[in-house]
C-alpha cells in the first residue's frame, strides 16, 4: 500500500502544447486519448496538452466557423504560456483564416513551435514566410486514429519535447534548408501571401487521394513557379491512396515528378520519408538547429 | 431521277476547321458523326472539318504522347489553309504541351480562331496571353456525346462559320472584355506563362466534378492573384456534378464565390451561362468584335 507523499510537488509538465483545428474537427474522445497517450508515454517528460474547445465545434465542413477557428489559433499562438501550437488535424480550412490570423499575431507567437501537415501547410507556409523560426512538418493528433498511429504521434511529441533526432526525416538531418508540403496545398498558396521563399531549400512534397492526372497538373503549376525553380532540389514523399481512373495514366508518381523537374530545370533528389501515414517523419523548415 | 450537273463545281466549304486533341482522345466514329452533323446542319454553309489523326492516338491517359499532341496542334495552328482550330475534347493534357507548342507558332497561326473549353483553357489562356485576337470559350466536338449535344456543337459551329450572335453568352454581347475558364484549369495556369492579363475583364468561371471544398480552395488561390483582383468582376458559370462529401460543406457554390470575391475586393456579378453541359454558350475572349 502506498501513501501519498505530502511533500511532493505536482509534476511540472515538460512543455505546454496548445491544440487547435484550423480545418476540420476532432471529437472529445480523441483529445482524451491523446492526453492519456502523452502522459503514459513520456512519464516524467510528459507535456501538458491543452486541447482548445474549438476543436470540437462543427460548422458545415469546418471545426467551427471562420471566426471561431481564427480566434482559437490566435489565442493559442499569442499565449506566452504555450511552447507549441499543434494542429489537431487537416481536412481543408486553414487557408480561409490564415492571412487574417497571421495579421493578429504578437511577439510571443514567434517564440513557439508550430507543428502540422496536409491542409495545415497553408498556415505553416504563411508563418515561415513571415520569418517564424520553428515551423515543423510532421504528425498530428488525428494520426492516432491510424493503425499504428501511436508511433507517429510519439515521434511528433518527442520532437516538441526533446527535439529528438530520431523523429527527423533522415535527409533533414544533413546540412541545408528544408521545407515540406502537401502538393495540392502548396499549389493553392503559390502567389498568395502564404507562399514562403523556398530558394535554396530541399523541397519535400507528398499527397494523398489524388488522381495521377491531378498530381501531374499540380506539379506543372508548382514547377512553373520561379520561387520553386530556385529550390536546391525536390524530394518526393509518398503519394498514397491514388484513386483508379477510367484510364491508366501511363506513368508512376515518381516518373511524373521527374518529368516536371526536368522540364523546369529543377534537380530531382529522390524520395522523402514523409506522407499521409504512420511513417511520416518530422521535417523542420529551414536549416536544422542543433 | 436526278442527273449530276456536269457544270456544277463541288461546293466550296464555308470555312476550314482543323480538329486536334491536346488532352485525351476521341474515336473515329465521333469524328465521322461530327462531319456528317456539320454537313447536314449547315448545308451550303457547311465547313470542311479536318480531324487530325492524332485525335485517335492513345498513350496512357493522353491522345498520343506529348510530341504527337504538340506536333498536331502546331501543324494545325501554323497551316494558313485553316480558318479555325477546334479542340476535340478536354480531359487533361494541354498544359503538358502548351508552352513548347506556343513557342513554335508562326504568323499564320495569329489569323485563325481557337475554340475550346475545360482543359483546353491552358492553351486558350496562353494564346490570349500572347495577343491572339480570336480566342473563344465554347462547345467542342465531344459535346456531341451528351444528350442534346447537337445544339451545343451547332452553336460552336455557327460561331466559327458565321459569328452567329445567337451562339453568344448573353453578357458577352454587351460592352467590355470577357474571358472564361474552368476554375481548376485557371488555378493551374496562374503564375505560369499561360496566364493572360485579365485586368478589366468580366471573368466567367465554371467547373465540373469537384467537391465544394476543392472549389473553395481553388477560389482562394484564384482570388488571391493580383491579376484576378484587377478584373471588372467575376460571373459564376455552372458548377455541375459536385460529388457528395462525407460531410456537407455548408455553403452553396454561389455563396462560396461571393465569399471569396468579398474577401478579395472583387465585384461578384452574378451567374454566367457557361458550363460542362449542352447549354454552354460561346464566350469570345476580349472585347466583342462586331
């Protein structure tokens, strides 16, 4: 039988993480599962994860209307007590609030880490374009719902808590600047104020659920951009769940990437270990801080 | 019993039209049906329609490989004996050949009319960007395969042959400059050399087979463009065959268009009579020539 030690302080969290949902919603059960998983996995290094109630709202497609999603993101970003803002899931919606939200951010917002991928890339791109130092492409809470998703979420948390090198995409460990995006999302922010300067970066690209002809068209648009043509090279992440078209496209996703890189005079640098799956690794934007 | 009049000249065609397929293929039966329909419908004003054999090729997704599609388009455009180039169908592929093809065009190519829509917009946009005077958004041969498609194809031919005013989208009959595009295709050419100057134009936009969240994202990208923000206004054509998503979007296509126009400071000018259907009207780019 154990007695409570009256002298013990409540264990201080390693870091404080705010979870917001700029696109689509999650449910309360996932939030609880996330908090329990983090506590059980990281023990004395466990973070405090504060899931903003906005994550549970619903307004048509979105986790609350534009005003609610914007407000939650700005609150989390501007609150100096949080070390990180973590996007609960993707699912379209970030671009609707990104520009207005970024215009409201304060000095404290620059000191924290922002972690997400997929649709979240609209905000990550906009933050990076505004000189934010700790922008990270990697797993998010909703990945817990994938089979084996605990490994992905642990990878993201280990990066947020301890900058664990084993969380990193291997290529991102080497010298040089990196950025990572969903292809469809990157295409949608080109030419907008959310588009960051990609010159000299290794650009990692992934996508999910797109017909190959759509991938081809998106890579036409992306590789036509002068900004993208200034990258050090492109690495192709995983292109998963490609729907079957009424006629086969006639080229693989890698052949498509090589085709457009060759046309645009961009170096194709092989594959990247990112994608909409549990193997998705962490890619900090810019040069790796050691 | 009729005897052949030995003195009769073979009837001269009203105009000569070259049909090429920069995206996907058509079959020979459609070409024959098109030629017979044009002859039967326009009688003494019937055009000669020359369907390039490239239209029947197949290479994966496309009507022949890039080289074959580029060659056919350039041959047709550069041949001074043709009055018009008509795109057989859409279906993705024009952007793969557009820039290289346009670089090969000669002076004769500037004297003819180019007619198409959907994926063809990548070439139409590029031609208009290069100052071509007769670029037209309107029905194409494959529309014959729609129920009631004869009316659409007749409308296109009546424009090509006689500049028939009854073929026109009503708004395009009034003063001012116009342009019309498929939304997804316009998004893909923004920032490329295929993007025309749209300042002062009424911009008509249509799409087919896209989820509303994709439409929303595309309109974010399009209305973020400084070029698009210089238009006189946007008119929304038909958005047809919208797939049902796992969650309803929560806004109609018109509400989406109004939302992004309002955000971008673009005047929303109501609906346009264009779309992927048999009612699709003819929209000549630029100011209407009378």
